[in-house]
């Protein structure tokens, strides 16, 4: 994949030797010199440079008070080189971005001051790995311990099985953890002391099983359908990163000209983009934090399930194939530690299916917010461009009604459609309405006239029935808006209410 280097834990190294030497030195106890890069020969015949982070400083940053003082932090980094009794080399520290400010308040300030001291006093040079490698090519070869990781003493169990690893402090129920295998250091690790009572991770294996099954389904369909449009489906998949980084129409057309076997129709371009998005979401659904924490109902696991859900949504649209029932059947085998969620099926139905976004939901978001904010002729909502084609708004006291047509265009898949919508505001946070595909003027005007007639009579029950009849499953409320839209609407309602209260109290006071 063109990767030049990577960063590993010192406990992932097995043995080292000089590039032209024959004598190997065992470093499997984590005692490798981390101040220099190493060359790792790959089974493919290629090679990759490896840097090993300093475990001591990295642990101090994460779990001690090192970030309380920038000067102390700087001195600690500079002292690193004395342990190898050398004046040159590289210091690699592995830490999470959220460490600086989230986990350790003002940690970002300590880091900034430490770097300032180091640079201003010429104590060391701040570099990047590519630059360092160009000036200091590896002089030693390293062999690593296979199937190891930074974060799991059981190898890679944390991402596929009930290995016993959990988040420190998690207390849900007792568990019988699987036997510990050899860690990155080659030794049997001690049990994790921070989790005497931990959640079970029996959900991890079924979650991975579901993802693996879906991945194979996506691969088969992608390869089959893409060959009707492009020379090499998998080269196109790999080059799709160029589109992700620049979604301008010109760049996407350049992508088509590079990969397609013929001139595509607009409909075919939409299908190709959807197929590529299927593959993108098929990769995103393996984001590692989905398995890292303690329950399948956690936000990380829910997010990877949403990626899978999006891939299946696009699969239905492209091929009319629905793998979701079988996917959910596998998830049912994933027990949740939270009794009310029961298993992966319930988590999926409660937190994933309810978050699905399609053009109708985007159209309703536009319709509802138009009652609170000015309705522009053209607007962007997330990755969608909307153009107002017809709009009627009427008010009577607290009651407000908006009816219209809107053209929607996806900047991601180039899918487009015209929707008709209607939304009723009955005061406070009570909004109901819907959006559905526009078919013809007769249907639209019939809906509009019917709703306006009922509104003029203040016949709310009839209006609600009419909305349900016209929109059916495309019937929504305030809670179906995107989260930022919900906030804007609620803030607007609260500000209006507070203004009325302030006016009333001023009147009483005066």
C-alpha cells in the first residue's frame, strides 16, 4: 500500500541485528533501543521502517502528572537520550490527542510550552518520521512478534473475542476471562488489575462475525456490478480516495475518465458512486474502537454498526438486495451487558436503524427548519444541496404550516430527486409532518389545498390525519431532525419563551 514506516510498542519486537550482520539479539522483554529506526523485512519481499515508542514517557503522559508542568515535561523528554548514553537519536512518544486538555486539563498548554523550551533553547530538533528516515536510514533489522498489539496483552483478542480486556473502572458483572496467551513481550501477562469486576465481551465475536459476513456479501456484489462500468473494480476502489479528498464535479469526472470503460449515463454514474460508497463504508465498519470498549451499545460499536447499515442501505438501492435481516440475525448472538438492550439486535434497532438518513429525511429537515428560520432558495444541509421550487407558509396564533417542493442533490452519490413536503407546528416543540417523492402537480396541489383548507378551519385532528395519509412511513417529528437542527429549533423556541417571560416580568415590575 506504499506505507514507508509505522510505529509499534517496544514489546512487539522479537529480535534485532545489524543490517549486514548475522548475530541476532533478543529484545522480546521490551528492552529494544527505541531511539533509532529499524528495517523490517516483509514476507512479500518488501520492507518497512519501524519506529518504537518510548513506553516510560508515554505511560507517564497518560497516567501520571507529567503534563502539570511544561518545563518538567521538556526536561523529561531531554533526559530520555541519556539512558542510551548518546547525544543523537529520535524520541517517539505515543499518546492520544484527547490527553492534551480532555484527560489532563491544560495538557495542551504544557505540551506547547515544552516544545517552545526545547526549540528556543536548541535542546533538540522537532522532526517528522519521513524527514528523519531520509537523514538516518535504518542500520538494524528487526523481527516482530506476530499477532500483537499495543492495547491487548492477549495479542489481538480485544478486537475479536471475550479476552478479558476492558476499560478501567468498568463494573457490570463478573466474568470468566479466556486464558491469557503470550503478550507482545512473549511472556504470560498478569491479569489487568484495574478491572476486578468487568463487563463480559462475548458480544465481540458475533459483532465481528456479522461484519465479516457482510463484508463478503459487499465484495461479491461490488466486484460483479462494477465490472460493467470500470476496467479494474479494485483499482477504482483504491483510487476513490482521490474523490473523497476532493468531491468537486470536475475531479469526479476526471476519476470517471480514468477508470470507466465507456461514457456513462448520469444514472450509471450514480450507481458507480454508490458502489464505491458501499466499499468505503465496508472499510469504515471495521474501525477498531468498535470492539475496544465494554459493550455493543457503546457509541463506538454503534458507530461501526451505522457504517454497516449505510452500506446495506446503498446495497438495497443499487441491487435491490437486502442483507439486513441476516445481518441482524447474527447480531442477535451478541449479548449486551446492559439488561434493557439485551443483545445486538436490540442495539441495532434502537440506535442504528433510527439514525438512517435518506432524501426524505433531509427534505423534512429543510421543511421544519424553514418554520423557524428564513427559507432560502438554495441551501446546503450536510452533504446535500437543496433548491426551493415552491413554498407556502401560513400562521394563525401559535399554529404554523409550511408546504412546498424542494429539489435535493447528494454531493456524495450524485443522487437527486424532487420532494413535496408539509410540516405543522402546534406550538412549543410539537412539530409533525413529512416529505415524499414529488410525482406530479395534481397530487401536490391536492395535498396543498386540503391542508390549507383544514388549517383555515383550525381543524388540527383532520390536519394530522391528512398528513399521515399523504406521507405514510415518511411521517416525521422534531426528533427526526439532524442533531444540530434539533438544537437550533429548541434554542429558538426557548429564546422566544424566555423573551415572553422577561416581558411579562417587566410588566409586573413596572
